[in-house]
C-alpha cells in the first residue's frame, strides 16, 4: 500500500530524517517508535503533506505523494490524528467530526459528511447527539474525537500519532484495542507512532525503530524488543512485554 524510499528531510543544516525506507502492507498495523527527536513526527508530517521531503519518494497505492498538499493527500485516502487534540470548542462533538468529513472527502454532500461523522463517533464510542459538547470530554474522550475526525475522512491508511498520551492504564488498553478494531472492522491500514511501548508491542504486526533520523531496526515486536541496538538507544534496561518475547533487562 505504501512504499517510502530514501526519504530525507533537512531543516537548514540539520538532517531530521536521513535516508529512511520502509513499506506498509494493506491491512497491517505498523508501529513507529524512537526517542524524542528521532524523526517520527517529521516522517508523519511528510506522509500527510505538512512538510515536503527534501529528497526521496512516497508512493501510496502506486501514486507519488511527495510535494502534494495535505488536502490532496487526505482526499487520496490518508487520514491522521495529532498528538495534542485541538477541537473546535464552539462546535459540538458531531460537528467537529462532520467538519473533518467535509474536508477529508472530495465533493461530499452535507448528508454524507454527517453520516460519516456519526459512523466514526459510533466506532470510537462517542455520542452522536448533536447537542453533546466537546467540553464534556476528558483526555480519553478528546483522543477518541481525534480518531473519529480522522475516520470521518474515510481513510484507507490511518496515521495515528501518539493516541495514548495522557491516558491511564485502562484507557490505554481501550485505545489500543480500538486501533485493532478499526483495522478489523473497517479494513483500515494503520501506522502508529507511540511512546507507550508495552501497549504498542502487543497490538502491532511490525515495528520500525528510528534514532537520530535513521532507521536502526525493523521486524516483529519480539525481534525488535530483543535487538541490542534498540535496547541500547531506546529501551534501556526496562523489560518490554511483547506477548512473545521481552528485551533482556
């Protein structure tokens, strides 16, 4: 579905992403991890069109995305969430999702956008009552709204950016299960950037690890958790439960 080849991003004399290549198969969940400043968000921003690559290719279903504007990319079928939810506070929960549906779908009618919004809110467990306000949502609810807005754009590929930040253990498990449900019930492929390693490793099919803008490891959760370089630069001495193997402490 997605083929990224020799991707670079320079900000002046600083190289944020340095010759990164990876593929994403249709229907899989790929975890993207790495320390702060490793280039994860920069790659997301290039995939979504917020940043143009300095060099390299991004092929989505065979079409080159490098250099396209964000509205063109979302219309092609790539939706994204953001680390920090910023809903339109003067709009209701349903209106927030419907607005995303208008933006994310090309030539969509009002009725179609509202239907997409209702379906997305039902998927994440938020109310579809048009009177329900965003002020009633806590941290978990706002993260769900981020997901609903992305789903309302009818994506085939979802870029989920730190969907667990600010949640307690129970809410993290629910959010992770939700990404699995989105894949299973909606057939959406997912790239998931996350810092909460233990939860991510139990959900994703594969993991790619970045450090200082370079890819240092890629494989199954068990393979990556036991990669000595990953342990050194990211996992440290903490044990990460992958459901199959753990990094040595």
